[in-house]
C-alpha cells in the first residue's frame, strides 16, 4: 500500500515515537506502514489520522485515480 504517512508526519514535525504514542501503537508498526507499505487496520488508520489532525484519505489514499473519483461531482 502506497501512502504519505512519513511525508505528513515529517511535515507536521512529529517523531515516530510520538505518533506511535498518540495512536496507541508501536514504533515498529508506524515504521512498517511508512517504509514497507503495511496496511493498517481501519481503526489504526483513523487513530493515526486523528493524531496527525489530517483526513485519513490524504494519508492512505494516494492513487491519483482514487483522488479523481473522490473529487468528481456526479449529477443525476
């Protein structure tokens, strides 16, 4: 899974340890998500997003096609 977790975390200036503490997980889990593309459980993805005060879609849904679909307005 491609994600922008590291980019967002570093932009905010939060350490791996602090993010792990705030999202109630281990440093290793955060590292695995950032570097190895491990897919977090939905509850963990939401906890990480809350800790970073960022919409989870901005962190975990980086595929341009998904972004296009999310931004389209469908009129019936």
